[in-house]
C-alpha cells in the first residue's frame, strides 16, 4: 500500500506540484486586489487543467473560495434582521445623547446591548472563518507542494471533480 502512494507521488512532476501550490497560495491575492482570490486561481487552473493533479487542486481551491464567500454573505444576511430590530433603539439612544449632551447614564446605553452582542457574534464568526481559511489554504499549499491531494473543510463542491482526475 505504501508503494502505491509513493509511486503516485513520483508520477506527479515538480511543475504540477508548483502550479498546484501557486493556485492555493494565489487566493491570498484578495488582500491586495479585489476578486484576486478568484481571478488568479482560475487563470492558473484553466492554463493547466489538462493535468489531473492540477485540475483537482484548482477545483478544490476555487470551490473553497466560493464556499468562504457564501458563508461570509450568510453571516451578513443573518445580521440584517437584527440590525433592523435594534435600529429603533439606536435612534432613541442618539436622540437621548443629543438631548443630554455629555450627561448620560448607563441606562441610556442599555439599549445598545443588542448591537454589542450581535456585533460580537458576527466578529467571532467572521474571525473564525478567517482563521479557518488561513489554516486551510496554507495546509492545501503544503499538501500540493508535496504532491498530495487535499480536501478543504466545509467546502461546497460547486465545481465537481471527475473520478478520472482523482488519484
């Protein structure tokens, strides 16, 4: 069994390993260019998708980026109704602050607890998603560089991988 895995690793060329690793690491371009996490991996993948190893890694990287985008949108959409509910409290707090100037009490700020809780939950979820993305992309890059396959966690398979491309 170990001979089979070492043989399949030796079949993959260094070029395929490097391109696959660059596909994963290029998703960090979103921090420098808008939509860089989609454009760069798609370009690298489409130029090299005839190679089965690169095709599997390219599909995985793009699927994971789409999944992270979807999860981020869902967190934002879940927050909208709560902001609408707490908006009246926020308006009343602003009116109270305008009337009393610098002389306000803790009871005036109690109306903001909903916002604080919602903001805290949203920040925790988004931070957890960010840490998961960092971990998964770095782990996938390392796997690709070693010639191993990697399955991203919580990834929705938007682009299906054909069975002939899996090792």
